[in-house]
C-alpha cells in the first residue's frame, strides 16, 4: 500500500510532462478497452438473437414415444422462408383451432383468418412494394414486438389462414425450442470469425496496451533508479512503477467502458450494413466488465513490474545511460515454427496435396497465425538493429547516419512505434483470405436462375399459372421412374424431363437437332456421359395419378441421343431422357414430380418471379436453386463483423503509432536539443527523425506483407476452396503499407520544434 501511495504521489507531483504522459496512457488504455469491449460483446449479441429465434419456434408437447400430445383442436402452422432481394423473408401461416394456446413472443394474440402481423421492416417494405401483398394476403392487424424478432431489420410475418389450407400442416401447441432452426452465425463460421478477430484485434490490442503501459519508459526508469539508489528495495521499486501504470490503465478502462456504451447506443440505432441489433443486446455483461476492469490492469501490473526490473537491478547503469544490451535472438523462436507450418501448407497446395484432415488444420492453422504475429513483434528489434548497423556503415548522409546510429543503440524504439502498423498490414492479409473463402461460397455466376416447385397437391390450373409467370423463360416437368419399395435389390432409376423442344431451348444454353413428338436420350456435350445402368431398350415404368386412380406408363430407353449444352454453374436439365408432353396420359399427373422454372438471374427478374409464385399460392414451397438466403445473410453478418474488426484494428494500429510516437518525441527532446546546440540544422534533425522511424517500419511492413500473404494462402489451402493464391490482394496490401508509411512520416515531422527549451539543456 505504501508503494501504491508513493507511485501516485510521484505521478501527481512530477510536473506537467509526466501528468501529460499519464493522461496519454489513460487515453490509450480507454481506446484499447473500448475496442476490447466490442470484441467481447459480439458473441453476446449473436446469442441474444438466437435466443429470441428459438423462443418463437412453433412446436408441440410430445410423449415418451415422440408423438405430439393434445393435438385435438390445436392450431396448425406452416413456415416458409423466401428471398426478398438478398435477405430472407419468413412467413408463418397459422390456422387457429378450437384450442387456445399462448401466442409467440411479440404478439398479443394469434392472427385469425384474413389477419396478418408484420415486423416493422416488412411493414415498410410492403408500403414500398405493393406487389408483396400477393405473398402477404390479409388485413394488417398490428406489428410484431421486439421480443419476437431476432433483430430490428428482420422480415417476419404471421399470417392467419383457414384450417382447410393447412389441413396437412404441423400441429402447434406452444412456442419455444431450446435452439433456433438456423443460428445467426453457424458455430463453424463463428469459430472462423473468432479466429480472425483474435488476429485482427486482440493480438494488436495486447501489444497496444503494453505500449500504453510503457509510455515515458526512459524518464520513468531513471526516476525509479534514483529511488533504488535512495534505499528502496527491488520489489518496492517495481511496485511503485506498477502502481502508476495500473492507475492509468484503470482510469482508461472506466473511460473506455463509458465510450463503448455511448457507441453501442448510437451504432445499434443506426445499424451496420447486414448486421443490426437492439441496444440491450450489446449491453455490457458482468464478464466483460470484469475482464476490462481486472484483466487490463493485471496486464498493466505485470508490464509495469517488468519494465522496472532493469532500474531495480542495476540503477547505476540506468542513471549513467549505459549502452543497452542487444536484443536476444530468442525473439525468432515463435516466427520460425509459425512460418514452417505456413510454408508447409503453401507447398502442399502448390503441389496438389491440399490437406483433407480439417481437424489437424483447425489446430495448426490458428496456432501458426498467432506464432507468426508474435514473431513479427519480437523480430522487429532484431531487424531494426541489423538494418541500422548495415545502413549506417554504408551511408554517406548525415541525417541517415544519425537515425541509424540511434536505432542501433535503441532498437526497442522501433518495436514500440512500428508494431501497431506492422500488425495492421499483417491482419489485413488474414481478412482478405477469409473474404475470399466467403466469396467462393456465395458466388453465383450463372446467367439463369432455376426454381423447383413440387407438383404434389397442385392443380393443373395452378401449374399453368406458374408456367405463365412474367419473367419465366422456360419450364419443364422433372420426374423419376417408379421403384418398387418392396424389393430389396438395387433398382436403377431413370430421370426424365417432360418438355417440348422449344421449352428445352429456352432452358439450356444450346441444343441442336431436337425433334418434337418422340422420346430421346439426353447427353450434356461437355459435362455428361451415358449412365452405365441405363442401356438402350431397357424398360422403365412411370407412375401417374388421376384422382384416386393409379396408372403406369412404360418407356423403352431410346437409342437416339440428343446432345445439348447445359449451363456451367447450374444444371437446368440433369436428366437421362427427354419425353414429349404427349407421353403423359390425358388428365393424369406424374407422381412425385417437380416443376422446374427458368428465368434470367438478374435480381429484379428473380424478385418478380418469386412474387409471381406467391401470387399463385402464397403457401407454395419453392426452392430457388443456388440462392440460400439464410447462408447469404450469415455471410453478410460475417463480412460486417470482419469489417468491424478491420476498423478496430485500424484504430488500434494508428492509435498505437500516435501514442508511441508522441511519447518518443517527449523522450527524445533532450537528445534533439543537444544536437541542435551542436549545430545540427532543423531540416537535418527532421530528416533523421523521419528516417529513424520509416526505415525500420518499411522493413517490418515488407516482412508483414510477405508473411501475411503466406498465412493467407495457407488458410485458403486448408479451407478446401478452389482459390489458393490471391494476386489481386497484393496491390491493396502495398497500398495499406504506403498509407502506414505516410502516417509515420506525418507523425515524425512535428517531433523537432523550432525553439530550444532551456530546461532540456544538459539532460541530453
């Protein structure tokens, strides 16, 4: 306690310079803690959204055998999720029964027939796009409350319909499940986000907080050495320094948490692209507060004790400004194994032996990335000293020689000033790799869009209406041959498409020689080959229904082959034979068939076709092939989270540089004053200051670009995608590096003033 009070008294009574350094430490810690709070609250925001989605899930009470109980007179429900642009729109159709049940969260009562409840964003979308009324039939009765929505921008609706429309739908006796049907971000994807944020934010943040804890290191070490010479014990000297550091970081932590609360209130109300949340979801949890208020001061305590070790152990060397020991070579220890793993994966990808065991890669890849990041930090002093020694020997410039000799004598200065910007460029490569992998998942390059609609329970009039929807350029009925489920032996299945030659031409990329009126075998000229189990002359049976009457139609596989060209990214036909519409008996409908609609893939056409399908029957289940709106929404959330991480990394990197550069300028004033008194011109001193920072920073940035690209490529190799090497990302990384150098130059120029402070004479 005595050392704590002594540290605070020294802090408050040591002049304006030290008080300014204290405020700088506190400000830096506040920025770091607010960024840490953002990262720590992201999982809580996602968990809160998942909990609300789970609480509204319709379900039923089940007995020991898994059968629903209490279903007599219970309501029935049918859930449909369709794309509205690139966002999912969920519609829950409810047919109220005679049995009363509690409504889902966000509703006061279940919708009756002809009534709808809409989320606020879907209410606004309906006003902007009246065509959505085909998908949302009924009179709007009210809005869904916040407790019934995952996030403020969710498109959700409860629609009341007649019991006849949902006679085959699921029974619901209450709402609420332990888990949501689709998480906001799947666990595997969330692990990728955590791994990326750890590399982009937490690793630079730990370095930044350490830099803030070591501000005014030279002045504080000299003061601590004086206390040691006055008789204070070694441990007491360390505690005095740690007390000052902890006080600054603790003050900064409190301010940082306040900054986070303000930012959460503002950003949550404005929202971010693809990711919005309620302010209460982002409220600080007890664990986050404890980590920030206890973890950060604990880190500062250990850093403060470590930075005072030299003054406590050898105070005379500190007071006499003895030459510093060169940095130890053990700093290369993390970099070597990390690069070994990264290079190994790159070689495996280049030789066509990409690893298939993702369990091993899931451990090795994050470990390698962290080791390379730590290695970059610890290698900078070694790199700075070696580079300074080499340049100083060969340079004929006075400014460059002064800068390099200072770096050779104090290689740790490069570590404090350049680390944040170097890690920022390294992290940018990792984010690029994750974005490339996500882009491979979500990319859809086909010029056409396919919609699959089941024909079961559909009338002929509805089928004709679907085929006539505006925007549909082609359509066909896809079905499979009948198989006898009572036979255990293998039975080959013949896939057939019922369409005219004109419909076929509208559905595929190219077809020649098609003649209407007769069956023909289909073969994709590029991607297809004849099926081994389907030979010419083999007989298959197809099953048709008319009311309650069943009929079989036999087909001998024809010899004639029709070659066509399907689309590269999406298979419109994917069948063995083409059958003319006359093959279907009059008045009969194929069993288990699907109607395939084909349209252009531009967003406006896709939206119009989906609206048209809803206009025929809002409860129709449609599968828009290649459009997984749930996955697209997850990818949008992940991209936004990565963007948040990059912004935080940018803030941390620039703040680390500005804080360290300002502190270094205050420490270097006595040496700069001494050089000015010896006759050095201000231009020479400014050039020396710029070179002192820019030369080691440039070398560190180039190392970060090389190791970052290698880490990115190894990540893509382990991800199982088609892209391993990203040449397009190199110019962006080089631009980031040039931007970092420009920031360093701009921050170094004001370090040399025009006026000589008399108080600094004799202290250099």
